[in-house]
């Protein structure tokens, strides 16, 4: 087998691979010899089929296998000896298209090699890490927000209006007969919540405590209970109480509604949550600082194919963000512009740098970390967590999409451990301003 270099320009590489016909024939013969003991044919005992007949019967298929194995083997050996790592799948084409049995096989292989990423001394990289301590005013704002969400109702005099709560007994009837599941006692219904059949709540606007009201509605045609779908119904309602909204008092009782033992415990939970949110935001700012500095610090040649692919993806994504009404991808090709290419170069450069460092430092994403990340994403699909897990387990690409950011964060942490990181106390408003700057870039 002969491998000859035809192109060496920057990161672009080209080679011809020549596999002698004798080598292919020997490989086919080896395969036939290995299979012969287990082959049966009419007129011959098992394992006694002549080699010539086996070659006639199976030779073409085995010749194809021999070609593929020989070329794959030559490529593997080339990458092992040269140390090249292709940026994308190498392009392989057979050059002697008029090939016939007995001829040598010649193929052309071309690819772009991944560049040599230089070593970086991170000790001179200076990073300011914003630190925000949750203020008492922040905790109080959060408490007041919880109080609005923990809305309560207090008895009112007069007629019910939208937003009020009506406490009632009711019995639903179809064709004059009560139906299963159509009755309740002391049921609290907030008017305007749209939690009942369309048209039901509107008819209760204006009722007062002690009144009786017959509500006439029709079940929707697509109602989940088929025996009621599309049917007219009457609900005999006895209004027991009318209540108006009232903000919950910020006290121990409200705290218990949110799982805390008392108000001080709830304040502690809020402060801890706010602290975690501020740390997450600060992490985004620190990461951007670091990546900006690395982008300035490190330069090396980039594989054009990777940059072009990244630019295409960026252009496509941004186009869809500008045209949210277009859901599919059956639109004209989106051509990357200069800004897209510049951003793509940055992403590819930093991606290769982080990947190289992670490989050298043997950074690993553990099974436990993957499981935790999958569980976190699965919560976005309530009731379908099991299906989501199965999809991820069976989809290598989906696994990589989850693993990649975990790997990147680990490498970022490794760099930060070696860089000069100083804490900078700032306010919540200053933190928000820094975050908005990130969104503008």
C-alpha cells in the first residue's frame, strides 16, 4: 500500500492512497479461507466447497469489503503516524473510476487538519469577579411578591365581580338528570379564572351571598368526557359567600404556605435563593471576561471548514430570531456576512483552545454529572421525564449537546484556578447593568 502527499497548504492536506491488486486479492482469499469451513452448497459437503466456486459466488462482495477495509486501514495508519487530526470527516474519492478486477485501487483523500494549539500561561490573566450580597430591601421585595402570589380572600358585602371568589354548592344536570362529577359543596370559584366551562363564570357576576342561581351552559364539542361533549346543562348554584381578593399578610402563616417554619426561615430561604441567582449571573460575567481575554491572548490558524460551518449556523439562528413567524427550514439559504464570520472565528478558536486544554488535563464529565444534567432538563417536560431520558440514552448527538457545556464549564473552572481572580463587591443594579452589556454584544 502506498500513500503519497499531494497537498500541504496551511491546514489543508491531500493524499493519494494506492492499494495493489495483489493485496486486495490476498485479503479476499483470506476471507474466503476463513469462511470456507462453515459454507454449504448443493452438491458439496459442508466445508468442501471449492475455492473457485466460493470466489465466483462471494468474490464481488468480499472485494468491496477488502477495498473498504484497506482504505480505512491506510487512513488510520496515516493519522497515527502523522499525528494529524481531521477537523471534519475526510473526503475520500476513488480516482480510477474505470476500475476492474485485477487493477490497483487508487483513492484521493483530502481534509483540513486541526491546528496545533499553543500552550498558554494563565497566571497572567486578570479577572474581576463581581460579588453581590442580597440586601434586606431585596429580601423584602421578594416577600412582597410572594404575598401577591399567595393571594387570599376576605368576605365582602354586595355583588360578586370579576376577580372575586364565590363559595357555593352546585348540582349539574343534563336533560333534567344529575350527572356524575357534576356536584360539589363549598366550592371556591374565582370569577374570571376560566377554570369552569365557557360561559359559566360570567353568569355568576352580580350574585350575592344567599342567592340561588341557575347557570345554563353547553359543554364544548371536544370536552374530555365524551358522554357530556356538546350537551346543554344546567347548574343549580347556591351562593354561600362572596369574597374579595386580599394580599396575604407577611407573617409566619404566609411563610408556612411556602414550606418554611416561620417568617425568619422564609427570609433565609429567599436570601439563599437570591445569593445563588447573583452567583449565577456573576459566573456569566466572569466567563465572558475570561473568553474575551483568551481571544486576545491566543492566535493560531483555523480550519476554514469549521469556521464556515459555524458561520452558517450563526447566520441561520439569527435569521430565525429575526423572523420568528418562520417555523420550518424550507427557506432560501442564509449567507453569512462579515460579522457572522468574525463571531464564528472567535467561537472556533476558543472552542479548540478549551477542547485542547481539557484533553491535555484529562478533564472528564462523570456519569453522575450527566445524570444530574439530564434530570434538570427532563423537568422541562412534566409527565414525560421517562421518555426524555430514553431519548437521550438512545441519541449520541443529544448526549453530546448536554455533555459539551458541562465539559466547557469544567475547563473554565480549571483556567480560573490558575488565573488572577479578585472579588469586586457591587450592587444588584450594577450586576444587572453588566448582564445587559453581555446581551448587547
